[in-house]
């Protein structure tokens, strides 16, 4: 039984990461609204590394730690040639993953299935055609269900909104 639960958890995590990757790819192709409902994104003129550092700092300013940074742009660049698709999608692209013990606990106490929304992720990328424009995007979990899960999921959205607002000011 534990193996089946682990497989279910792995499948949910894979769906979450796939959704984030699709959102990043969709925005790069200009079709994010159709490919990824619920994705919030902004762009600004600036330096990629500086914007990424400001996002990490905004996460850390809230007492959280970045769990992992997925270097999606590097992966696509490296593997594209191997699969016969060498077109450069991004100059740089990363997905920053993190979690909040307090917000996550509230979210999962409200509904254990909300595990699928953790870790939280903020994607950052630069396109080859716009090297001085940095895109920042994230996906807020849909606030559905009874009152307690809705309140908890809205807190996740507020957390993500606050981090990006702080980083981009």
C-alpha cells in the first residue's frame, strides 16, 4: 500500500512539474493563456541574474530556503542537439522551487491532497530575441473545495504574489 501511495505522490509531483514546464514553454511560444490557465506572469527589462537573485532573496526574506533550482534552459540546450531539435528556446531559464512550513502545513491540514502544490515554484527566463527582457511566472493553485482548503490555497497564492512583487519592485 505504501508503494502505491508513493507512486501516486510521484505522479502528482510529475504532473506539477510538467505543468510548470508547459507554462514556461507556452509563454516562450506566446500561447500561455491557452496552455496554462492560472499562470501569472510578468516581464521587465533587466538583467536575468539580478532578477533571479532578487527572487531568491525575496524567498529567503520570508524565512524559507530554496530547495532546488531546475536549470530548464540548460537542459533543453544540452538535449536539443541529441534529439535533432537544436533551436535555442531560451538564453537562460530556471525554475526555483521552495516551500513554506507554515503555509504548507495549513494547506495540507486543510486537505492532505494539497501536497501536490508543494513545492512552490517560480520560473524565470530570457528569450534569445529579447535578451534584455526577463520573464517571471508562477502558477497559483486553484482555490477550490470547502472554506478551509480555499483559505489555505489562497494563502499560497498570496505568498507567491508577495515574493514576485518584492523581487520586481
